[in-house]
C-alpha cells in the first residue's frame, strides 16, 4: 500500500501476534463495521535490547519497510524515538514524559510542521490499577485484561485515540481525526504504546 492510500484511512485495527523474544503486530485498515480489512503494516520489535527500536513493514512478507522507530540513546528514561521512512528520512518523533507518567502514562508526538500532540491514559483509576497490577508476582503469566485507552490531544481537541479491547490477546483500535497526521508516525506510536511499556 502506498503512503497516499494509507493516509486516506482514519481507523486501524492492531493485533499482537504471539512470538518468542520479539513483539509482532499486524495492522489492518478497519472496515466500516470495525472488522479487519487489508493489512497495511506489520511491526517487529526485538525484546531485551539495549537500544529500543522497531521495524514496521508494509505487510507480513517483510519485503518492504514502511518506517522504523529507534531511541536516540541507550536505556534512557524519557527517551526520544525518531520515526523514519524507508529511505531514512525523518517523519517525526515521540517520547514518554516520565514525571507526568507517574500516575497516568503520558506521551508526546511531534511531526514537523504540525502541532505537537499530547497523549495520556483516559482513565486515571485504570492507570493506577495497572501500576499496582505490575507489582504483583504473577503478572508475567496473567496479563492485565481490562481495557485501557489513550487520548492524544491538542488543547481540548482529541485528534487520535488508542483503545485496548477486552481479552486475553492484545487487540487495539487506532482512530485518527487529524488529516495531516502521518499515518506511519501514528502507527509507530501505537506499536510503542504496547511494545515499550510491556502491556
């Protein structure tokens, strides 16, 4: 799928695939009824690396790169992640805000020529429960099943939303209301919300 066609979509479904030592995600364009349409991206991110990075391909064949994201530094709290296209040109960046994330995870998304988006967990109660859950000894074997949501806004206007669906497997819906937001940057940020926070 070329970037112009990708840019025309406003809703995507993201499903994590089970794999050892790697996070994999299939991204599809959502049909009007919410079901999976065509595959628009396939992301792969290796776990337990010193410098966090992921490659997002155009499909599961992994023949063509759609974009990548990579931390600027090794093991850096609040690291900035640069998102680049297949030729290495910068699309934008995102980063978690460590202080603001103590109670509710908060991220910023920056695309040159547009206003920076601020994304935070919608429900602070669910955010606190998730943090308590992460401290329990059995959470490596029992995932946090309850849905959680991120809203990305400029002021009071929501321009992107990332919603986890209820269930054992990680399934998400990415909604984009900003026509000029690069879909590759949005998909990269969505993958990072699961992969980098181990959720």
